C-alpha cells in the first residue's frame, strides 16, 4: 500500500468520524434532546469518548457549524467541472441540486433552528459567526481552484454568494413556527423550504438586482 493511499484512507476515516459525530447530534435533536446539548451527550450518542470527540471538534458550536463548512467545500468542488459548460451562477444553482448539497443543507437547517431555539431574544450569534468565518475559507478554496482568476473578483463573488445564502437562512429562520413548550420539529417540508430559499437567493444573484422588488410604489410628494 502506498503512502498516498494510506493518507487517503486516513482522511476518509477522519471525515467519516466527523460525520458520525454530526449525525449523533442530529439524532439527539430528532429525539427531543435538544435542550442545551452537551459534548458528553453527543459523544455517548456517537459511541465514542468525550476525549475522542474533542480530538475532532474543539466545541459543540464547532459541531453545529460543521455542515455549513462542509456544504461550502462541496460547492467549490462541484463548481470546477460545472463551469466548463455553464455560466458561474448557473453552475452554483446546479451544484445546489446535488444529493450531497441537499443533505448538508438539511443539516444546516436543523442546527440553525436549534440555535435559534436556544438563543434568547431571537439572537443566534454562533450561526452568524459561522457564516462570517466561512468567507476566508471559501476564498482560499476558490483561489486554489481558479488560480488565473482576479483576486478582487473572487472576493466579490464569495461575499455576494455567502451574503445571499445568509439572507436566505435568516428569512427561513424568521418563517419558522413558534416551537412552544414541546420544542420544534423540523419537517422535511421545512427543510425543502430552506433549500428553495437558498436556490432562489443564488438565482437572484444570477438575474441581477433589477430582479428584486425594490422599486418605489409611490411617487415622492412635491414640495
């Protein structure tokens, strides 16, 4: 076995463990254990020790933000072959339709709803920080994929797409029903609604700002 294949297997095992921990956290939420979820609870659900969990994630917040970083990495990987025959933003919309992107966006929705439920006053700073911290990460990945591209253009593209994605997420969060005393069940339809909002946000960027309903509906009054 070559060192390269060994490294590949090690990386795949690492990714599998990351995902197993995320899946354990998601399962806890589905079972109604979403009140102040702890690292110990997640580790037990994943069948690993608390120490092992912290070898993969520095905190519970890092677990909750993992799907966001994973879907962005997946999108960048998908763009390279798609842009060979599609304009850039159309390639983004196409990449969003992939099975993996759909799965990861569902996880982003689940954890986002949990953070909203846990936060007081409707504020969920952990998720906002996750969107912001992803910017530099995505820029670096796009640069490595498109070394010939203008650095300024890459920054504009990255900030525009992430900002549109966060706007879609915030809109979806605002539309969620009141969880009430029994907690909030994130149905498949709610997750599909989030996916549609993300797709619509990317399509809006592709169409340009003229497609937004920002035209004044009344004429300014004359002095």
